[in-house]
C-alpha cells in the first residue's frame, strides 16, 4: 500500500499534467517520460503512484468520459468544466486502485479535496442503480460485457456500503456534524537487526608526479601584428582623401544645393529679367557624345550592322531582279485597318449600351423580388406561430413522462439492497483465491530472476579474464613493400611517391602550354574588336544622316482623324435603354418606398450615373488611343519604306566606290 503525506498536492500534480496532455501532438510514452523528469523531486513510491495514475487515466479515458459527462448533465450542472480531470482521477482511483489503496487511504485522499464536490461525485458514481444499468451498458460498448461485470462493476458494488459511510461523513461535515468512526489498528514497522559493517582502511596516497619544465612563451604573442598597423595607416589616408573631397564639393556647389536665401534672390532676379518662360532647344547632335563600349557591346553592335547590311543587299538584288513596289499594298492595308478600327469602336459602343440595358433589367428584377419576399415573410410568420404551439404541447408531454420514470427508479432502489449483500460475499471469496495465486506467481518469478543474475555474473567473469590477457599492438612498416592484397595495381609507397613527382612535372608543362594559348587568343580578340569599332563608326555616321532627313520629313506631315458614325445597332440599343428607364421609374412610384429608402435609391442612381459617365469617358479615351496608334503605325511604315529606299541607295553608292 502506498503511504503519502500530502495527498491533495499529488492529486493536484496529476490534474495539472492531464491538462497539459494533447493526444494529437504528443504520444503517451513521450508524455510519461516528460512527466517523470518533472517528478524527480518526489521519492520513488510517490513518483510511481503519480505515473501509474496518469497512465491509467489516459488509457481508460473513454470509460471515464461516459461517467463524467453524465455527472455534468445531472448532478454537476453548476460545477466547473475546468475540474473535469479531477473527477476523472477520482473515478480511476475508485475503479482500479481501491483494492490496492484501501478504504482508509482512499478516504484520506477524498477528504484532502473539496468536500462538497467529492460528496456530489461519489454519491453519483456509487449509485447501485446507475452501476447496474447505464454505466454497465456504456462500458460494455468498449469492452466485453462479462469482463466489465466481473472486474469493474462487481468490485464497485462490493465497496459501495463502505463508500456510502464515507459519503455520509462528508455530508455530516458539510452540515457541521462529526461522527465517530472505528479505525483499525495500523501495523508499526520495526527495524531489522543487521550487522554493523567494519570501517574501511585508509588508502596510501600516491606520489605526486613531477612535471617537466615547459618552454617560455615567445614575446611575439604580446605584440600587436604588423597588419593591424598597415590597416590603420590605410584608414587614415582614406579619411584624409574623403575630407578633401568634401571640402571641394562644398566649395563647388550645384545650383540645387544652394541655401534658401540665395535661391530666393536668384529666382527674383531671373523673374525680373525674364518675364515669360522660354523653352530651351534640344540639341540635335546626340550621336557625337562619346560612349565607352565593352567587348560584348562592340561584338553585338557589329553583328547587328552586319545583319542589316546583308538584308539591304538582298532587298536591292530582289529589286534588280524585278520585284514589285509595296506602296499599293500599304495603301490597301491602311484602308483595311481603318475599317477594322471603325468596327472595333462600334463593337465597344454596343457592349457598353448592352451593359447599361442589362443594368436596367436587373433593377426591375430586384423590385419584383422585393414584392415576392414580402409575401414569403408573411407565410413564414404564420408557420412559426403554429410550430411554437406544437413545441409547447410536446414539452408538457415529456415532463409528464420524466416524472413517471423518476417514480419507477425510486421503487427500484428499494429492491436492490439485498442483491448487493449477496454479491459482496461472493466477491470476497474470489479476492482471497486471487491473492493466493499472485503470491505463488511472485515466488516463481523471483527464483527465475536469481538464476538469470547468476548466469550473467559468470559470463562477466569470463569476459574480464579474456580482456586481461596481453596483446601485441605494434606493427613494423617497410615502405618498399606492397600491401599484399593480390591486386594488379598494387605498388609500394616509394613507387607511389615517384609517380606523383612525374605527374606534377607533366601538370606544370600542361599549364605553361595553356598559358601561351590564352595569350595568343587574347591578342586575336583585341584585333577583332578594333576592326569592329572601325566598322561601327562608319555605320553610325550613315545612320546620323538618315535620322536628320527623317526628322525633317516628320515636321512636314500632320495628323488628322474622323470619328466613326453610329450604326443602327447602337441607335436601337439606346431606344431600349430609354424605355427600360421609364418603366423602372413607374414601378418605383408604385412600390411606395419610405423616405429613407428613396434617399438610398437616389444615391444609388447618382452613383450609377457617375459610373456610366466614367464608362463613356473611357470609351472616348480608348477611341483616341486607337486612332493615334493607327496613325502612328501608318507613319512608321512610311518612314521605314523611305529609310529602306535611302539606305539602299547609299549601299549602292558604297559598292560603286569600292569597284
């Protein structure tokens, strides 16, 4: 039997650990290991009691949930849900540990807790009618019904009279009454008469070994390194350079970095001298600015100009062979694109008007739905009143049935006391037989453990004798001999070193050869880049002349565009929209909406008007963008044709000069 002093403290520890346990994120073994680490301050018996109780509460949680849930529904309606694990622990101790603990120890644990709560729960749990009826049936759903009756229900019914006395003591304590209880004499343990061990002899101290003198610490360890001084000198030089640059920058300020007073004076002087704004002319010669090119940019630009030159030569050859002029095709393409643009704009207008028409239809449908919902709400109110009357009648009938059932249960309590006495005697006989069998099994287990320990001790003695034998651990190595593994590629360490030296020499020769090759490739690449730069400069000069001619041609031309005429589909959609708006306004007048709702609808109408206005403005902007894109595409094609013709003429001139 477990003997503990602070019962309430241990029950509180168990409840606290059960509150922390989460079966979804943690296994039972890990939880018990962590709990064992936390309970190292307790002694062995207390720690064993706490861990066994934790394991039992987790293992049989489904059984205890049935009892505790029913307790909260019936007698524990005003108890806290946070104390659920406390009732589970008491239920486990009463079901599985009452035989081991004994009634006296169990009563101490119960009395160390809240008296009112324990009195309620024990009176509910040790009710013989509940144990024989629904508790037994619910537990039989998880385990075999015969096993439940023999191992759990019958022991609880056998302990029920004694626990009933404990419940009466708790009720007396609640009503400030004390009762005399016959307490059985407790056996007092006596110390064993053991022989006192002899005092151990003091061992002889070992001589202290004399250590050799160590070499002194070199003085360089206490001196700062040279690299640190060099870094400090570099920092000071960089700081001086930065200060000089700051002085120069402050002395030569930009106009935007001047003080406010200087800015105001300068702006006033400029406003007086220049009353009107004069725009500066953009420089026309931009290609003359020097730009530093890397190798990749030079090669990329050279390949581009080479590809353009090949395309122009091919085009001139086609013209010489009798190819046609693309001007007629460009004119036809312009007309077709104009038609496509008009169709596209008409389609956009149709979609906008269709959206507006669908909006008007949706408003009408919404008004119809409001009328239907009003009718449905009236029907729902009538049905609700009928259902409430039916529910009240049903509740009265259920209350009558519950009263009859309570009367039947009270009569059954009176007939159950005689059956409990017979069951108690029968179970006491079974307990005595089981205790005798357990003692015999324990004796056999002790004998088997002693035999295993004796065999293990003999095996350890043999292993220590084998380890005490001396063994040769030194091995002599000859560098000129092979390993002797029987492989074709075996060699000695001396031969391996010679081969490695030959490989290093061959690697050095290959590196020298590779270095010479890289130098030659670098020189060839530099020469290629110089040739490409000369070619790029020629092409840039020609392109500059072509750009100047293109700019003069752009100044002469002017853009013009006409808005497409509306077609019949757009006009018909506009008429439909006007008809729908008139119909919506008539129906809104018939609905007789309250002033607040009318203000909301007027606000919605204003928002919708703004929405459609924004759509019309976006359509006009889209029309302008499309028209501008169409004109820009047309001008771009004309300029491309002009530039192609001119560049073809320049290429012909260059070829004639070369000839």
